[in-house]
C-alpha cells in the first residue's frame, strides 16, 4: 500500500456532553427526600456547558482512596468491607460524586473530507495517559488521543479511505469489524498485510457495507492494544433511512474490561457520563463489547426494544430490560423515555458494578426529565 502523510485530529481539550453535576446532585438529594419529580424539572441535558458544572476535582484524595483502596491498611490494597452506617457513608460519597470530572473524552466525531471520490479519514495510533476514574491514570493505547477512539460515520455504499499513522513503539494494524471488505484490507498482519511498523503510514480503502453499528480495532497484539484502548465505532448509515426505526438521540454504550478496570465508554463509575433525555424522546443505544468478558446491560425502569444484532436488522425485534453483549457483538435498541427519573444503567454481573465500597466500574444512568 502507498504511504501518505497523515494529519492527526485535534486532541480533546475537555469533557463535553455531560450534565452539570450540581443539577444531578440536586436530583439525588430530592430523590432521597421523596421529591424526584420536582427536582427533575431542573435537569439541563447532556449539552449543558461544562463551565456551569460544579465537578469534583480531577484528583480528589478522598474519592481516590475509596476507589483504589488506598485507605485500607491491607497489603493487597483491597478496600476493607464496610458495614452498616460505614457502608452507607462510603456508598453515598461515591454516588454523589457522579458524574466525576476526569481528563480526556472519547467518542468524539472524526473529521473527514472527500478526496478523489472517497471519504477520507486520518487515524493516529499513539500511547497516552488516560484517567479512568479520578486519580486513576493509566497507560493506554489510543486512536487520536482518545479512548474509545473517535466515531467514524459513513453511508452504505460510500467509498472509504482511512490513512493510519503508527506513532506507537509497537507494530499495529486495523481490522474493520463487521464490514464486508476485500480480503487484502481486512487488517490481519501476515495474513492480509504486513504489520504497520512504528513511524509508518498505511492506507486502507473499501466500500462501506453492510449498514449498521460496526467497529474498528487493532488486530496486532490485540489483547494488549484493544484491551488498552485501541477500539472505536464505525457507524454506517443505510442508503434508505426508512429501514431504521425512528429515534431522537443516538448514543453509544461500549464495554471494555481491561484498561484501568471495568469501563463504559472508557470511564469507570463515578466518572462515567450519564445519558439524558426529555420525556417522550426515543433514544437509540448502540451497545458494543470490546472486552474479553460477557456483559449484560441492564436498564432500570424502562424497556429496551432491540431491533438489530451486529448491524443486521432482526426479523423479529424483541423487548427486554437486560441485554447480554458478548465480546465483539453489537446490539441496537430503542428506549422510549416514558417515565421521568434517574434510572440506573449497568452491567448486571454485580461484581462489575457494586461492592462493599458502593458502585464502581460499569455503572451509569439514564436521566429522563419532564
């Protein structure tokens, strides 16, 4: 493949698309007092300005101690199980920190342009520091400085060109998970291509098909590179929009269980970002699992109307409140926000979501306001 010069997308400079923490704490406080319906009137939605928020500091020593077990004298660093009022106080502190502010935001839109009849993207592979929860900063593999990688959006039948520049210390390659590409661009080193060595740029070109929710990820030293953050969504819109159900909001829910622990969209609770909706809105959730374990996504209080698996429309959609997402799978579901409230949304392997120190890991919320 010919080499070209890639231009990395701008590294994210702050967390966007999050609800103001002060507003959420007001909801939680009113909920505790029995006034949830009144408190919800103050919800701002995910587009609220970060400047209007009152986030916890990026490094709060008390919260860091709770999340990492640093407060425990045990040699293992495992938090001592809390009981009674002690458990309640620790659990409340973690919950009230949600959504905790951390550095870095994944899933930003990847810019593209039309060059010689193809939609062209630039991906840059690099090693970065990534804050998973407040104070928990880990070494990560990333595309364009973010975990998960940026969102690539194309249309069914469109010619796609992706220039991949490797700034890692290791070789890499990119696999287009779910796409019916020609074999030579499938992205598997020593089978379909040579590995992309450090400092090299490699160009992939293919026609986007089939439509639906798909992924791109490393396929070289994948346990380390994908587990460490080199994954992202490839969303292929159908030529005929009528084949999809109607929806008002489009959301991603990506599990990973390697980088810094158990995460949703690259963050662990209480640093996960909440989803928000107005009463009556229809939200499309695209569930993806780039980890090594199965994760059942459970939504409290509302219903998942599942209509596609691995990008393919189901012959018979079905309803559930717990959807099992295996590694590599993608599921699409509509949630009708028909009941106001703060609805917990988490992996229902409880060891991935809640323990003696309260909620952690794969926990977020869908907040429905009137």
